[in-house]
C-alpha cells in the first residue's frame, strides 16, 4: 500500500451531539487522527458537541471550526478554544474562515474583501493564546489592551479555511495549515498546498503547514453499493457548489481542474438534480471519483493514497452510508491491515 494521508472524521452542526459522541468514539477506536467540526451558519453551534466529544475520548484531536470572525469576534474565539483545549487536555485546534457570503450578508455584514479581517483574526487570536496582552487596531477587527484571564496552551494550532489564492498565501504566512472544503478536485487542492507551502517558506517559517481536505466517504464491502451512496453524497452538494462557481472563479476552478469534466456537464447535472431527478441516474461516476472516496475499504485507501502523493496531509471524512460507525470501523481495520 502506498503512503496514506492521516484519516480523520468530519462532524457538523446538522448532527445531534449524541450522534457526534458515538462517531467520535468509533473514530478513536479505529485509530483516526482527529475529529474536524464544521460549524455552518444557523445550524447547531459545534462547541457543545466538541466539548462532549473531548470528554468521551482520550487521544484523538478535537479540531473546532470553521469559526467566522464576522459573526464571532477573534477575542471570543481565543476564549473558547483555550477553554476547549483545557477540557481536552491539550488536544484542541482552531480553524478560521470568512464563511459563506450569503449567510454573512443575512447578518447585515458584507465582507467583500475578507482577507484583512482574517489577518486581524490570526494576529489577535495568536497573541492571546500566547498569553500576551494585545493592542491591535486592525482594518476589520481590533483588540485594545486585551489579555485572557487564564494561561492557555501557547502552541494551539490555528488553521485557515479557503480556496482563493490570497487566503491560501495568508495561511502560509501566519497559520499552521490550510483547510480545503468539499467539492475540490485533487489537482486544485494540490495547487493550493504548493502555494501555501511556498508562501510559508518565503516567510522563513520552519517546517511544513498541514493541508486538510474535507471529503465524503462511502465504504461498503460491495463496490456498487458504495458508488450509489457516493452519488447521493455528491448530488447533495453539487448544485450549490456549481451555483457558487458562477459567482467565484476559484470555486468553479476547484470543480473543473484536472477532473476532465466540462462546464456543460456540471451545469446539466445541477439542473437535473434541482428538478428532482434521482442522483443515481444523474451523477456521473467520474464526479464521484473526483469528489468522494467510495468503494471497498481497500479501494478507499488506494484512492486516499493519491491525495498523500499530491501533498494533502489529512482527509477529514464525512461518512454517507447506512451506518457511519460501521464504515469507520471498516476503514480502521483496513488501515491496520495495510
């Protein structure tokens, strides 16, 4: 078996905390590296589930995010992640991103140029987690003579989420790594990783930054059943990501780069899915292979190894079959036997 990226579990605010706990325990038992929480606007906040998972596990990393500074001030992020890190005995990390513009606009905020705000956020949060008193008057966010009332762990990792070049470069300059969303091709993710690492080197920072990619995963002892589940997973995301691609060039390129699938096929597929057609009849298997891990455990690991070869250091997987806990166990057993 070729080299594998770290494998982790992605959880989100659409899941009840009790379900998150069950899957966190399954992921730890399977030897997964971490749990990545995805907080989306107006869903469940992830901190209660993250805290519950921290108490229910002992080893696995508790990666909280993606927190949006335009709805959660950087000082609040530092307060919360420091407390979560205490609770988990030093296993917490923080992910930051500017969020989905359409959701942020509902709050009466229009961050048309989010990078200065992200820079302010990284500066403020990093200083506070180092136990420093900070006076920062930023372009978007400020903190004037602020210091946490407790001593957090100074080395809490901070990741930046995004797919645009400016955000990726900022991740290389100031963050500990880059978080890449669902529906991003391996070729596009590889380019982002190279850009981030180059900027990190130019900033004279030691070591390499982590590159984490979110991805749906359908595991089954029967490959065809896994492909059916993978089609449903891709179908649930493709229309919205294709719409986003009509507004943001990087979102479109994330879908197209290296996939061999043209714009017309994406457009037709999105239209048919919006019309209510069955995902199994509409979604091309090439789309599933481009944007999901599917198949038997061995087939999934073979596909995952391609990401390691492209510079992706960790895959955060959302399991989409009938039993996520069973799928996690199957992957874990395959990794141990590889």
